[in-house]
C-alpha cells in the first residue's frame, strides 16, 4: 500500500521526553538515567524538574541498547563505549570537513 | 527455505559447549558489530553471527536446530512434518513453512508462540541506509522504499512481508542525517505497537561540490591573470549560476565564501558555498603567450620562494 508517511528529523530542533526516549531506545529508565548522570547521554533539565533530550540523542540511546544486548555491557561499560564512539564520530566529522576543504 | 549452518557461522564444532559458543560469539561480535567495526561487509557478517548465537545459546532452540540435521549451507529444505510440534514451535499441526525465512524460524520460538504467549508483542524497528543526491537533498524529494520485513502471522510465525513506504524528505538533509518514520516498521502482534522505520541518510559524492554539514566546497580554477588582476566569474550553485568577484591578488587555496548558497537548514537559513581558488595554467601555450610570460618574468621582481633563503641561510 502506498501511503505517504510522517517523517521526523532526528536533530536538535526536535525535543523528546524521558518517557519517549525510553520507549524508542529500548533502554530501562534506570539505565538511561545512569547514562545521563555519567554524561554519556546529553540532557537538558534536572532530576527534579525532569529531563528533555534533543531528538539527535535517540540514535545514541538506540546504539546503547544494541551494545547492551549484543555485548552484555552494564551501564559503566556502555558509558565508556558511548563516549569513545562520540569521540570517533567527532573526529570523523573533522576529517570529512578537512577533506572537503582540500582541492581535488 | 534455505538452510544456514549456525555452527560454521560461529566457527565452532557441532558438539561445542555453551561456553565455547559464547566465547566464539563475543570474539566475532567485537570484530563485526556494525556500531564498532568499519570492516567492509561487517554488518551482514554480524547478522549471521548474531542469528546463529540467538539460536545456539538457547538449549531448546539449539535442540530444535540440531533436529533439522546437518546440510550444506543454502540447500533448499523443509522441516519434517512433526518438527515444529515436537519442539514447541508451531501452534497448529497444519502450520505451513511456505514463505518462512530460515532466519525468522527460531526468532518466533519463545516469542509470539512461546514465553510471550497471549501478551502483545511490539513490531520490530528497522534501520535502512538511503543514498540521496546533493540536488535531492537541496530541493527535497519523495522516496519510495520497497522493503521486506518479518511480521508475525496469525499463528505467531514470522514471515517476510513486502512493504512500500513513501516518504517526503524536506529540503536540507545532510550526510549522516537520521529520520524516523513512526509506525512504519514491522507490525505489532496481538495489539503490540507497530515498529518504527529509521532512515540513515548518506549523500552521494558530487561532480563539483563536496559537502560538510550544510556547507559546500567548490574548486574554483583561475587563470594566473584572473588571480593577479581580479575578475568577475560565473559560479554554478545548486539554485543556478551566480557572479562572484575574485579580488585582485587572490592566492591559491584562498576561500571565497558565498553566504547562504549551501544546503538549506531545517530550522531556517542555509549553509555557505565556499569556492576554493586554484591557479591553473594551460598544458600548452602558443608563441605569443610564451613571449608575454617571458616579458612578465623579466619585468617582475616577485620571488615566491624568498622565505626559503631566509630560513636556509
């Protein structure tokens, strides 16, 4: 069936709640909060007022869930893995930018 | 269906212990997991490994798998008539294996027809890589994706079901952009929510432009006299040609920025188009040009390598 569908951009212009992020990522609330507290998953807000997240984080949280399931990692292991993956992503972006600047 | 050799996928003997199977899986997962591996074909290889491990780590599923016997990988076969019933697979004696993919055969065990019997099961999420041309990313485009997704049938067995998903991609996608199409993944079972479809956008390389985020880089070849004297040149942009003033005395690698001529940003505005100056000379020149160059060489006091002498002396 051909039905044109809703397309949501996972970028900083869209915000998701803690509840949505739990549902979309497959992580448990305690795991997600531990990753937020360790700084591996960036969040806005505070434990009291509640957290909100850039929709970009959905990809990070889903990666965390895959790593948890496929490598049987606990949240400390996930936190280290996510930080390293984020560093790799940043470096790859920088390399791509430098390559784009180089003449062919 | 086509037989898959799960022991070979993990590189273990058929009689391997549960511990040996786990160790083999961990070693291969570290090598091929798509989130950590950059090896070509890693994702497909990891799927094989994960599928094999999901079945062999579970004693019940492993017994059901072993009962199928050992066959050459890829051989067409059909499980024995009473196989599913004996191993707790099918909910009915009339269960059909038509259109069932081998990779989905064991996923259903302990899921729709096993431990989760009676409760709702959410549909699976899927991630699909999509390549867009720079022109499509600039203007926006409508994608028509033909996908084959495993979905639970009425008896709880997963079967591959074809889907066509049409999605309008607004202007401004960049390389690495992720998009979510809610409810367009696998269908939920017994009232479970439908899965989501995630698109992972990659931009195809372009004949002229190199993109980074919303900015575009373009090599701008200039003749020596254009670089020295300055010039107004026509530059191709994704929205049509524009005039660019090249200042007199433009050196190679100088970046000339055309604000807002890059890819549009979803929140408004656009990236820049950055023209990178290159000084080029013709491979062959005529007598008149040669004479003029010689005259220039004699008249000019310019030494482009003066700093060599200052440091080397």
